[in-house]
C-alpha cells in the first residue's frame, strides 16, 4: 500500500464536496485504493484546504479524512503532498495554481481553468516549462450516455453527421422559498459567474471530442432574472447571464446548436440531451441513456395537422446498452489522472485543452456583445 498526498482546495463548495471529495476521492478510498499496472495499490491521502476551519473539520469528520488546513502555503511546502487540486471560485484559481506550479506539484483543476484565455495559456505554458503534469475536469466525456453516444459514432451507425442539437438546463429558484440550488456567485459576473463561462468549456470538449473542432460561433444570451436571494437571505442584483443560445459551425461541416439555461422548466427525459442527426441514422444521448434510430427503421413522416398524429415517434427508438461499467464520471477521470501521475498513463485533458474551453466562452461572449459570428482559431501552446 502506497499513499499519495492530495491537496484539495475548495472542497467546501457544492462540486468540491459532492463530486470530488465524496464521489471520487472518498469512493476510491472506500474501494481500497487504486491498483496500478504493477499491482501496487495507491491510497489517496487528502488534505482538505479552505478558509473556513469549522466547515473543513466537519467534512473531514464526515468522510474519514485525517488532514485539513486553512494554510495553503504550508500544504504546498509539505513534500508528502504530490498533487494539488483546485475547485475554488474561478476568479481565485489562477493565483493558487501558479503557487502550486512554483511548489512543483502536479495539478488537477475544475473548469474553467482561469477567467481568461490569456491566463489559461499562461498556466499551460508554465506547467509545460517546469514539466508538471496537469489536467482539467472534463466530466461530461465520462458520463454513461456520452460514452454510449461515442460508441455509436465509432460504429458508423449514423453515417456522416449533419447536425447536433443540445438542450441543457433547468429552473434555478430565485430564493428564498424554495432556496436556490446553485450558489449566488454563479449570477455575479464580477465573481466569475455566468452560464457562458460555466457551460461553453463543456460544449467545447464535447463537440471537439465527438464531432469536430468548433470553427466559429454565433451566440446571444440574457440576464433573465434581475434579482435573486443569496445564501444569507439577502437580495442581490444579477449581473451575469443565466441563459445562452448558441450555434457552432464544426470542422467537417456539421452544425451544432445548444441552448444553455438556468431559467427553463424541463420537458425531456434528462437535464442534458444531445440529438445527433446523420445520413444513416440519428441518436439522442443524455447523462445516462442513449437511443438510436437507424435509417432502415425511420418512419416516413407526413405533415398533416388536421388529423391526430398517426405515428408514435418515440416508440421507434432503440436503447443502446452499456458497454463498460457505469461509474461516476468524476471518479473515472480522477483515477485516470492518478494513473497519469503515478505510471505516466495518457491523459489528454490538459491545461491547453482547458484554455480552448475558455477561448470558446470568450468567443461566445464577444459574439453576444457584437451581435455577429466570431471565429475560433486554433490555440498553439508555444505562441505568445
């Protein structure tokens, strides 16, 4: 049994607590650690870092963690800590990651990596220059529904992909009754909030990994709800976008349109649905499920609103079975990054890939501001 020290900064937040601590690191510890190819078993040894000692102590007690601290510098100087993980507010991440780079830690981060593409590229270059292994969370690629969709695409069942249509979101309550299910900083631009900066990095890696690189984007967005109630019960003005509607032109000719909204009521099977149409078939994937309709069983629809619909369209879709064990997407990627650090296994989700996500968010915001299509050029790490 071998321990690996992991500094976990920002775990008192919703994502840090639930997905990264509870469903990833604690789950790996509960299963007895991670077995490497040489049969060594590695046990994560986290130190929980944040500003609120009381919250950190409660988390440590709940999840059986021995170490917690409010002193990031001390944790970075401790040689038993090999990896630095960051799930803080976006606006706080750049300085902390830079400090971890100077301390020689391998680094794994939530997305977005930084508030701007310039800062993201700077971190990527610094990590490359000092030989630090680095990665960013791209969890959607490891969802069961997206894994099934990737498998369908790889089989060629859909033929040439023509278009992609995505629907994401749900109604986030304004508070106080019921209280909001997302943190208030999400709706303050000055604190790094906004659905474009939050979700476009996701759409960048999903589109590029499954369908082709984004070449250009047209986006409009809204701050739909002007005022909300924060965690203390105080009303505040919303300054960030809470809904975005974007069209992406992809390498290879396909067109993708994705609606992202925290002000929509769900009338679909899952909170995220991606509908793909191809020359030989179509697919609809969600967080967990994926359904297909090949060309050979596609019904011949005829427009006639004067009679009841004669075709049960939803019955003509076939479910795709699971092809790998279905685990938590964050845990799967955590295990990949640990293998990357410990046995140099491949890990393509680097800081450079993270910068591409921030680049697309900036292009979307520019498109919204200037009311035009904006090109998304290729990012190259060694350029200034």
